[in-house]
C-alpha cells in the first residue's frame, strides 16, 4: 500500500492524506542513492505535489518515506521521490567537533550543532576513537565526512540515520555464465590484468626467483616487467605481490535483468564464476517492484562503469607509476619504519607531482606532504598526530622544537622567597640531546636599587647538574641558554630571589619554556595542555577548536575565556556590535530582532469581532487581515470564513488545511526601552503590534482568559467602579421599631448600577400591607424610562419585600404585614443610569 502524506508530516503510522493506486512503482537502491519512480493516474495529482511524502513498502526495510522532487504532469502523474534521509542536504552545520570520541559520540555532538530543529536520530556501533571537526557543511555532507572518518557506511531507516561498519552478507549466491547471468549487461575491463610479473627495484634489484605468478591463468598470457622505486629486496617482494593480487583478475560489472536472484540485499557478497576466472563481487544496486513484490534488476560487480568511475580510470592510468614508487623500509637497527610514496601524473601535458613521507619511531611520528597542482604551483600541507611528547622540525643545522616541556609554563608569579616559582617538566631530559631554556622576567625598582637579582635554574633533584639564567634590570627581558644534556634525568624549574626574602623588592616571572633544539621560540603551552586544540587558517578566516580557550591583551590581561562547564564565553569588559547575530537574534543598530519560524495562526474572540466588523463594512481590511481571515483560501473574506472562525473559537472545530500561518518578529529596543512584538503573515504582511514599556502595554487586540483588576479604563473612563453611598430615610409609612444605622454600597459596570442597602436596629418591621420606606442618596440617578428592577428584594426570613428605583430615590416596599420584627434588614437593586 502506497500512502501520501503532507510535506510537514513526521509520523507515518496512519493512512495519510490518500492511498495511491499506482500504475507503476520501482524502488532503486544503491550506496549513496535511494529513490522510487512512480506513475499514477491524474486523479492523484493533488496528492503527488512537490515535497509531499510517499510511504512505500521497500524490499529490505518495510514501509519507508520518500519525498517527491519535481512531478511531471501529462495524461498521468510521473514522480521521482528520494528517501527522506536525503532531507539532510537541506540542513546546515557550522561547526561540530569531536575529541577522542567514537562514532556515536560524534553523531550526538553533531545533532546538537545542526542549525535549527530537526527530526533526525543518529546511531552507530563503531567504537573507533577519532578527533576531527565538521566546518561549514550541509548535514548530509557532514554525515558523509563522518562515515569516511570512521570507515563506515551511511544508511537510512525513516528519520534514523545510521553509520555502520558494513552492510550486506554472504548468503552463498553464485553467478555463473550460461546459467543465472544470461540476458545481462556485462562489463569486463582487462586493461590492467597481470598474471606473471617480474619486479625490478633500484640498481637492478631482483627477487629470487625473479618472477611472481598468479594463481589464475587465461587463454593468453598477461605478463609484465615493471620497475618499482625501492632499494630493499623485502620491500620489493611486498609491493609487487600486492600489485599482482590486485590485478590478477579483471574488473567486472553485471546488470542482471532476467531470472533475477531474489535472495540478495545491498552490499551482499556474491561469487562470480566466469569462463576464465572466479572472483568475488558485491550487490551494487537493485530495482524492486513493490506492486508485485519482486526484484526486477540487480547490479553486481567490483567496479561501476559510471562517469565517476571514468575519472577514476584516468587516475588509474597513472596508478602503476604510483605503485612503482611506493617504498616501505623497516630498519631494525634504528628501530623505525619509514614510508615514501611519490606519484608523477601527466594529464595532457600538465604535470602533477605528489610526495608523502612518514617516519615512525617509538617516541615520535614525523610526516611530510608536498604537492604541485596541474599549473605547477608548489603547495604544502602537513599534519602531525601523535601521543608522544615530541613534535620536531629540522631545517639545515637549526633544530626547532617548539613544544614546551614545562607544565604550567605560564608562571605569572611575583615573589622574593628562595625559591618562589617551581615547575615540573612533562618528561625526563635525555642525555646527549640539545635543549633550549628560556625565561621572561623582570625585577621591580626597589630590587634593582638594592642590587638584588633573580636566578632561574633548571636542575636535577640533588643539583649534580644545573643550568641558570639571571636577571638584574627593571625592564622585561627574555633570556635563553642552549645546552646538551649530559645524562638522562628528571629536571625541575625554580626561580630564586637573591638574597632570599630581602626587603624591599621582588621579582616577577612571566613564563618559562624548555624545548628540544638549539633555537629559542616564543612561549607555548606544553603538549598535554593543548592536546585538544585545533587551529585552522583558511584564507581570511582563522578557526580555533578546543576546550579552555583564553584570549589576552598585549599586557597579559585576560579578556575572553570559554567556560566549558556552562558552555559559554565569558567577556571581561564591554562587547559592542551593530550587525551580526546572537543566537537567532539579529543585531539591528542598537536593537535585537528575533524572527520566529512560521506557526499556525490561532483565532480568538477578538478576531471574531474584527472579522464581523469587516463583513459589516465598518472596517476596511488590511493586507494582513485579507490574508489571515481568508481561512478557506478562496481569495475572499466572506460569511463562510466568519462561520468557520466562529465554530473554531466557540466549539474547537478544526479549520481548513493547510492552516494560515504567521510569525512573530520581536524587537528589543536597547535604547528606546521597549519590547515590540509584531505579527507578520506568511506573505510578509504586517499585522498587530504590541509594545511593552516600563509603565504600560499597548496593542491592537489582547486575548486573555481572565482579567483581574481594581479598575478598567476604557476611552479615558473607568469601566468598573465600586464605592459606598449614604442612604437617607426620608419618608416612611407603617414603619415600626427603631431603625438606627444605614449603610450602602454600589458597583457600576458601564451604565449598569447595582446598589445594596443594609439597616440595623431593634424591633424593625411594618404594621400594614402598604408599609414602605423611601430612601434617597443613590450614587447615580436612575435613567428616565428605566425604573429599576423588581428583583433582588429580601427582608430577613420573616419579612418579604421588593425594591423600586424612581429617579434618585430608592423605595423599599413591604408587600405584607405579618407583625414580625427583626434587627437587620437589607435590599438590593439593579438599574440603568445615564
């Protein structure tokens, strides 16, 4: 069953928007490509638009989502849809760094550094540890880079992206000529085949015996005599045998279209029994028809005759030269392995020269890479990765170490003790090696005036060996001394103020450095203090990777540091900018502007009121209102839109889809002291704006659930008013007892007034059915023609009564005389005022 879903869908467990009855559907899958080609009748056109998602039953992974690219409409609908995993091409990664992490750690870090929100999950079981960075890349290219770094394969399953060490299996499938690879498209490339090889090294070195023979034979001989750039007979045998094993069989590719093997999956290993040879190939791609549940074509091979392969073949033409110049030396005397690879390629008269050298010893690794491009421009790029404590570069007779052997060499300490600044080294100094000892220090003016000095020593624990630098001036000096270590020992650094604890005066040590070689270099941290750092200089850009980064001014004052615990930069001083971004906030002059993603417009009673006024022609709709109030997208604002909004607001009835969408543009005025939020439609039309300042909130419409306020001001007048009034017992008839106190309260909402009257006394009541009392002093006059309400009257449990408002008077009427008396009476009246 093939189902169509909206472009925004992320869950595909339902039947979607429509089930598609396809005329044709083919799943094509290969490494780096996975898509379906589908043809359907025109009746499904609305559900086969660009970016709609088709969920299709696939050969290997069940139902999988594919996003439609560009549909072709004729008398039918023809679409190609790529697996949803390729949506990763539309996400960006600015920077993601992993330090000594496995593939899952790398993917977890990548997930947090993807720009914006995303629906993907990432998994990998590759345990290899790597350190590298992804810089300014699409998410898809970042995943390709990570897969290459971990020697893995990228694979999709719904929104999950996996990097696996391998795919496929060996299920015992055998392809044989005349049997199950008949009616196939067959490609065999015999250009580099060799079955008998005589390798010759430098100075005519030969193997014994001189010829190497492959374990396969053909109808005619494939014999070659080749020169290899090596002067070691063991190495000559090694590289020659590697070459023979690689090219003893031709490169093959088969596209099987008839009698297709069904028990195959991408990456599966298969055995090919050709007429003259047997080789191992793998499943490179397949085409599967989910409508009939059959594989209709499979491609097997150990190479692919594609355009990419064509260019690879151009390089392959020079591969013999590259292999001939590959030399590996294992030197048992000096305890090192060295490898040199050089390649000279002649492409149409344009020469490209590449050379790489690697030397591995027990304590260090040295690399050198040099190349010329096709225009004969020399370029060099070197990378050194190691765990030892030595990185060395030698030019002529000047040996440059560069890496500081002193732990916490940025001393930054003042003192006058003996010693006052001690430091250890990361390793022992080795006998017979040359080292350079450098210190930057100064004395204060009192120490100089008194003739004191600073002595900085390197020494072993019992002072059988030492090297010293002395300082006498009040100006910063950087001094160095080079020495050859007489024996291997543990060495420490100490700064000694001479004489000890003399006063007044002190010395200051800025930094100390011990490095291999005879050339002093500027201060740097010890290797174990900067092992996670990475520095990239690319054109006009400089990038720094690593934890605990700090920036200092020229006076040594810390200005910027990176807080690794809270994952934030800490700035000392003021940060100013008038352009750029802070997270998703754009800097606009002195303001910060945040633009949200689009979200569904939510309608409320304010919208309902506004839409009613527009339809009554009391208001003219703005461009924003013309867009968002046209909820059914027919280009008009009419009674149907009003009904749909009304049902949605009052009853929660769903609105037509796709919904109208808007976004919030929030401007924080750092100089105007206000927060301004503006609604902007999907087409860019500006709607309502709310402005919040220290003393007020203004805007066109406000929608809230409950308002609790002592006063509400509308148009300059109070909408709700509460207070007291003084009742005056002006006239009475049939009233008995003592009526002592009168209290009145009122609440006014607009022009509606609710008054209450409370009376206390003794023996209060009436002695006839016409008994009544007239009170004056109402807080607001009764509106003419609105003489109050005959409701709410109540006089205790024993005496019933009603109230009547006439002009400015309140008449309290007793409709019956039952002879009862009470000590408390009250009455309520609601009336209209002008």
